[in-house]
C-alpha cells in the first residue's frame, strides 16, 4: 500500500499551478530488488516498517542542480561512510557512499527524462532497519526544454514550508512562489521580496499575520488558524523602506484534502500535468484502448475527452481479463 504526503501544493512560479502529491511507500518487501542488494540482514523482522527516528534527519539534500536537458548534480549529507540509496518514486537511481564527513555528491550518467520527479533517500543500518529521508525533492522538467526546471524541496513530516531551490532574489516587489495546505487546514506560503522587509498577509481582508524576509529576500509564512474551505482572496502587503508600498492579490481555490487523499486509494486517479485519458487508461487499466471506459465512468466531470485538467479525480472502473503491454 502507498500513502501520500498529505500536502496540497500549488506551484505559482513559472506562471502555472500544479497539484502534486509525493508518494511515500508505507510497506515494502525484503525481496524487492529496488530496496535490497542482498547484503543486509535477511533474518531481521524489521523489514516490515520504515523507522521514524532522528536517524532519518541525517539524510538531507543540500544542493540540487539540473539543466533543461535533464543533467543533474545532487549533493547532501548522511552518517559518515554510510551506504545510501537515491530513489525517484519507486525507481532506484543510484547507490551512493558518503565520505568520512558524511558528505556525498551524485552526478547523473544519463539525463533524467522529462516529467515530474520525486526524489528521496534511504539507508539501512547495521541492524537491518530502514530509514527514509524526511526531505523530498520534486523536480518539474519541461518536455520541450523551453522552461528552466523547477526544483522544490518538501518535507514528509511536520509543518515545514516547502522551498524552491533554483530561484534568484528580486530587488523590489513581491513574488509568491508556493501555496501549500496542511492536512489540518493551515496555509503555508513561500516567496520573495526585497531583503529584510516586513510582509502582512490577509484572507478576504482579514489579517492572518506578518513575517519578515531574510537577508536574501526569501520568506516563509505559516498560518496558525485553519483556513475555511472554498475560494478566497489572498493579499500580501509590503511596506518597502526604499521603493514605496506593494500589494499582491490573488484568488486561490482550496480543495478539501480528504477528497484528494481518498483519490490515492485504489480505484481513483488524480490527474497530473501532461496526463491524457489514453495514458491514464494505460497506467491504471492495462491498455490505452480502455480510455472510453474512464470517460463513461466520469461523464459528470469530463465534458470533452481531449480536455482534462490537473487536480481532477476520476473513478477507475474495474475490468477483468488480461491486456498485452503497450508501448
């Protein structure tokens, strides 16, 4: 069974919005070659769970750089001399050995393919216990190479703001890069402004709170109160010391997280950017030819089978029989 990080993420940078759920496997098999290379303790009974402890905090991503072609360099930290694994979703990308200081660097031998990448780290200690990083890296790599890749560092625990790693500071004004919602309904915002400036946040003209940008102009805001579900107007005010006052106003629609989380269960599918009914059918039902079944099963949502949108949730019909793999 897989569960998702219960965080709804709107990616504002680059002029588009993305619904993204980061997969986080809850259980695994000790016979899965993606996780094991035969050198760990096969007799241990701890393979059925992933350990949640401070050891997971030792796995971190410090630098992630990727160009439009998909060539990537990643650096991070772990325990000294630790053997760690780097994953993209369920696919292992690399085995890495940290140095005596716990530092490591990985450079891709072949470019990453376009699409959404979800990277995390794992290691297995001397007792056979598996630890997974609390950080996850999400990369949005444009198929046409027309846009610089976007890199988001997110977290699998707590209420830490996600952050975009490859953004430049700005001299004036306000930029809203990320809008997030926690499972409890808290609002998390990340963005940029001029350095050491104070920003005030409003929902429908009601003050949420204030925050100060850091010495590079980056800021993170976390609402203490739950935000009512529905569409609301978000306003951010900045009183600049040198350039006057600025306001950023945007309307944001807050989906109910329980509805989206239910979609991660068997029988539903959350539409991601780049999906088509044919691709969804091929992935979920074994063949693209079954796209008509998904269409008929979701007529209330799909007005045009050639026009579906990120964030839509489709019920996938159950079929019997076998279908040959399509290429």
